[in-house]
């Protein structure tokens, strides 16, 4: 019946409002409207009387007169109670909340302070406070007294209600603000945080002194992340507040990697028939979820009272962590302390609205005189209950919500400032001030409190922030104002206080996870059917790492410079390897190179000291010196193959080796030709060799070929230092890349070609006299060179790593030492230790043995001879008897018959006779005159 009457009343009000706008229809239509309005007024009066006598809700209010009335709606009673049978059911408000009564007294105190300080001049503020009973239907019924038409029915002289402070719950505010909007009455909530109310298209008259719930959800998410809880349960009520909170929680939880193990939705109203069955099911779910140690609750405080009674009776329901929303985080009635202790519950972390302390309000309650507030039915009823007056005052003080002190006083400050802007700065008649005009002033007001300036944003909100509390036991009560941190909306940061480390440490011991956290060096692996918080931990593969807990991926190392083993939490720099100076193998090779250079210096000194001896002169002294110099440069190239490679070093080492060894082989080639020519008696061969034998022209020509190869190599694609990053695990090789391998091969092949020519030429003269026979040593040296470099090829291609340069160093050392030993050590041995063989007589004996070794070739009395001329090396051959040949004074071969003077043959000082025997001069400083050569040819004929 009441619902039907309210519906008829609302339809009539809407109809009258529409008719009031049709002023263009004329006087007759106006008369009809007036008569209808009178009828409707009487109708509403009858309805109002019916409600007063037959209302299903217990109506109680608090009033104070004033020029302008401020409405208030508070859940002073937290629930409703059913009476009667099914056919005649009534409901009354029950369970008085002392804390909510104290909130209504904050509004009374704030308004009285404005009047006492005469902040509005001669204008006084009054109030009219009603009870919402925590139910939407009760709130809608009781808020009718604020509507203009209802007040006109009661007393047309009553001042209008310009604004309403309240209610606390979002569900109630959604319905109440829509009803108040019919009269454009602005509503300022001190606790409704649902984000839906920020939609100004749907709720244009709604404002609040608290932030919306999306920020509260962000606070809860940061709490969960701080303590590493990612497997949580959720409780909420099926209303605007609960549905919006769950929606935003799901959004932010997905971003943070937090999973909701279960969501229990309770009916909004405790009048629902299945409410206890739903609460029982939610309690079982909480108790049976072993891995869920954290429960987030957006439920109302009266729902939480039943939830705790059910959960704590079950074995698995105790010792949980409860994250309380601002709905019940500071509600003292949710826990039956006579039956349960806080230790049974576990830990309660609450998110509360911004709070403040007001000693003046505490003083106001201490000095409160109940007899002065007989128009306040709530206060009168409270003081009339059992208990002393002092005890009642103490209860009001102790159960005052700190956030209420801030939010409700801030709402009164906003209303006061808006009235100043409208009626103090401008002239106005308070009784004629329209709510719509006041609403606009309220939205634009700038006001201050506790030294801070505030104003409503474009959504009608004041983003004041949140406090984080933890419940703790006291001797006689529960402390629900123990603030451990706060959330700054501007910076989006949750900041914990430093003096509560013990409490925070206790909560860090609590785990609420579906799976154990994956340590560093592992990653999470999920099955398709699993929630994101349930996973297995898989080690990172080699060359991958993860350096944070619960990593979803393993990150790849920079394989060029880094590596890691399986299950690593970081990458390690690869060890740079190359043939280091301190490497033992490198030291040995450098020692051999240094020894070789030292031996070359010693050999050079020996040769210079014995420059005019037959042994040195028979070795073609200048060519030998040039050969020693080239060998010294070859040994000097060895250090360039080791150490930390650089671009210039890579280019220098091959060029130095290539040119120096080419010079070395070129000198050997010249000496080979010289030896062959010295003892070649074939006239045709002698003539051919005589034409081409130009020692100091052959050497530059041979060098020119190598210079061209090296120049092209350096110009086109020069060697450079580079990296091999995959040589081995944990290592990267720095080496010289020859790059243009055809050029590298051409350089070695060119040296090899010269060596083969030397080998062939020397091999032909291997049977010459011992004192002159370098050919067999040249043959052996070139054989060593060829064998070593033939082996070098496949070894160089197959070997990798830091010792690759050592392979080439070894081959170079073998080649250089082979030439040094074969060419110079035998001569040095004779010079130093067999001095008797470094004489003219010894050379004569050696030549005599050579000439007599094959008697068949010397049976004839005359042998063929050839007179030849070689630059810086003259050899004269004449007909002679075999037995007359001997060594000359200068280390050559001569015949005594030539010493018989007859006629000068040339400027050389040699004399010839018609019967000339044989003179051989291996080393002669002057070329043989051509006249003597011609005479020798005639003599041969």
C-alpha cells in the first residue's frame, strides 16, 4: 500500500511540475491547474498522514531551526528487522550504531560552529537529520521530508532544504540523489565512493568529499603487491557499490598479475529470504580454500557481522588476513568481542577515507547536555538507554570515525562557502533562494580546512586520499584507528609509516599464492586451463636469464658479449681470449724468436769479424748480410702475431713476414744460381746463365711481385681485428681476420714458388766441393720450408681458438731456423772451431779431392773449360791438366802454369800463355775482361 501511495505521489508531482511550465495556455488553463494543485496538496497531506500512522519503518529525526535548512541522512541504525506474519509483515530499524550517531553529531557540531562564529552574518543554519537504516527503501521514504512539496504540505512557512549531507552507502546515494534531483537539491556524500556517481549526466546533483572507489581499489592492489599476495578471495554485496568495486578490482588485478580465487556476492538487503544460506556458503568457501589466506571484502558491516560469526566457527576459517574496504574497516559492531578475539580473526587491514583529529569536537561531546537536544530523537533515545551519561559520552568519543570528522566537516565548509558566495557577496533572500542556484554556487566554491584548500572537480569529487589501518587489541576495546600508511592520489603512491615495522613484518610472513614464487633464474609456465597465478617454474635455458621473482619470460643475453648457464639470474661477460703475452706457449714462441734474432746478430758479428776469410768470401758476403737482415725481420714479425689484436697489427704482421721472407728466399735464390754457375762446364748453360744472372736486379724483381700482392691486399680488403662470439661457452675470441684469403694464399704461394725454384737449382748443385757446396744446405732448408708450410695449410684451416696465430708463428720459426742453421751455423762452426779448414790450403785440398773423385771424366789430358764473368764474382776457366788445379790465394782455384808470365791479357793483372791451364776465382772484386774471355775461347779451340 505504501509503495502504491508513493508511486501515486511521484506521478502527481511530476504531472504538476509539467503543468507548471505551460504558462502559455491562458487563464482558463491556469485556473484548472490551481484547482488541481489544491487537490493534489490535500491528497499528499492524506498520504503523509497515512505514512505517519501506518508506515512500515520506524521514523525518527533530529531538527534545529534556521534561515536555511541543511538536510542530513545517516545510517544511525544499521539494519531493519522484520515483524509480523507473512500476510502482515512490518519492518523497523534496529541495531543502533553509536559511531553513526556520532557522525550525525559532527554535522550538528559543525553547523553550530558556523552559527556561533557568525560566518554567514545574520543568516543562520538549521538542520534536519533523518535515518537511512542502511536500507534503500527506508532512505527513500525518510528523505521525502526534504522535498519542497512535502514541506509545503506540512508547513508552507518552513525554510527550504538547500542541500543534503549524506548518505554513507553508494546504493542509498544512487536512489536518494535521483529523488532529490527532482527539486535540484544537491547531495554531498561523506562516504559514498562508487565510481558510477561520478557520471554527471545521470547524477547532476551529486557531490562528495571523498574520492571514488577506483582509487580505493588501487590502494588495495598496492597492498596486495607490497606483501606479494596474488591469490585472494573476494566478498561483496549485490549493489551499486559492490558491483562497481568488483569491476574495478578485476581490471586492476589483471594488470598487476593478481587472481581472484573466488568471488562471493551477498544479497544487498538482509531482508532477503536466502541471506543466511548465502552467508553460510561464503563462509564454507573461505574456510575450505587452504591456499587463500587473504580475503578482500566490500561487504557492508552488518553482512560482515554474520560472515565472521560463521567463518570463525569453522576449522579453516581462523587466522586469515582480511582487507576491509571503507564500508566496514572502522566498524566496531562487525566482531562479537564477547565471543571472538582478534587473534581468532587474524589480521584486519582496513582502507579508510582521509581522517583528521578534532579536539574541539571531543570537547563538544564532553560538554554535551542531552536536555538541550530534545529535538534530536536519536540522541535522546541513546541517552535514555541503560548506562550513565558520562559513559554514553565516552562511547560517542571513542566510536567517532576519524574520517567522518574530516568528510562531514568538509561538507559543511563547502555549504558555508557557497552561501557566502551567494548571500554575503551578493544580496539574497534565504527563503527565496532556489536549490538549483545554490547547487551551481556549491560546485564552484573554493573552501579551506586545516590549512588546506579544497574544491570539487569536474565530477563533483574531492580527491582527499586514503589512510591504511590495522586493527589491534586494547584492554577494553578494539583500536581501529591505528594508521600504518596513507595513499596519495596525486602521486598514486602507497606510503607506509616507519614506526609500524613489527606489524608489517608479521604480515609479510603470510602467504596467499596459488603457486610458490618462481625464483630468479626461472620463469612461469602456465597451462591453458590454469589461471595466470597458477603455474610451474621452469629454469631459463642457457644464454637466457631472469632477474626478478615470478618472471613471465627469460630474457636473452647479448650473445656477442654475454653468456649464462641454465637457470641463471644474470648474464656474465664473456671472457675475451686471444694469445696473451703471459700465456706460456706465447712466451716460449717469443723466446725462440728472440733467440733467433740474437743468433742472427751474433752470426752477423762473426761474419764481419772474419770478412776476408775464404769461408766468408766463398759465401758471397753482401748477399749473406742481406739474407741475415731479412731473417732478422722475419723473427721480428713474430711478436705481431700475439697479444690483443688491433687493425694495424693485423695488417703489419702478414706484410712484414711476407716481404721479409720473400727477401730471404730471393737471396737464397741468387746464391743458388751463383753456386750452379761456378761449377757448370756446359758452354750453352754457362752462356745462358751469364746473361740472366744479375743478383742485385733479381732480388728487387722478386720483391716487386710480393709488394704488388701485399699492396692489392691492403688496398682492396685489408686484414682487421674481429670477434668470434661462438668459439666456446663463456668466451669470445678476438683475432685477426685475413678477410681476403686469396691474397693471403697468393702471398704464401709466391714465397713457395721462389722456394721451389731455389730447391730445384740447389738440388742440381748438391755434389759440388764441400767448401763451396751450399747447395745441399739450401736444398735441405727449402725442403724444411716446403714441408712445414704444406702442413701449415690444413692445420690453419682446422684449428680455431686463441692458439691459431701460434700455428703460423711455429711455421715461421721453423722456416727461419732452418735457413739460419743450414746457411750460417756450419760456416760459423768452421770459422770458430775448425779454423784449419778456413785456409787456402784446406780449400786446395777440398778442390783436389773433388776433381779426382771421377777419374773417368779426367782421362783425357785436356778438359773443357769456360771463362765467365759475374758481377763482383769472377771465375776464369782455361784448359789445364787435372793434376795442376789448386786453390788460389784469394780462395779460388788456380793453376801454377798460369803464373808463367808471357804477355798481359787484360787489366786484371793475369797473364796467359798458349797453354793455359785452369784458374777458378769464386769471389773476385773485378769482372773478368772480355778480351781474356775471347782469348780463352780461341785457346780452347
